[in-house]
């Protein structure tokens, strides 16, 4: 059921992805402000919180709109192509999209669609 929901979400939102990617390079100066705080890794702050009750799902400050989020995890099998030895590998992905209005770095209200993988 979860796979079906994810596939349905991908199909329903597919028209959102490519226009945003094409337009992103044209509007870099209109970038949204990131949320304060986040996850620190090796002295670098990533302005995102892990999915969970009470955690901010958006990565954009002053954002009003729709956020879609999927946290997918599991295992797979890796094979050494030289020796043939196999090992279990862990897979974890946090994917989100945001579509709505936000305040950009210059303080202007904007509308956009963003993806986070």
C-alpha cells in the first residue's frame, strides 16, 4: 500500500518537478530563506529536520503551502564483482517537495515549487 501511495504521489506531482528545475537557474537571487537550525554534520548545518511528530517538514522559512514528504528505508544486497561476495546494505532516503508562497532573501513574497532529496 505504501508503494502504491508513493507511486501515486509521484505521478500526481510529476508536472511540478521539471518546470521548477528549469526555472530555478533563472531565479537564484529570489531564493527562499532556510529554516533556522537543523542537523549539524561535521560543523555544517543542514537546514532540515528528520521526519517525525512535531518536527518542521518544510526547509523554507516563512513558507505557506503544501509539503509532501517520504522517508523510505530498507536493505539491499551488494555484490563484489571481483570476488562474488555479497553483503547486506542499508538504504535510507528523505524526499520532500514544497509548493506555495515564501519570503525570499530580499524580503519579497514569492511563489515556487521546490524539491529535496
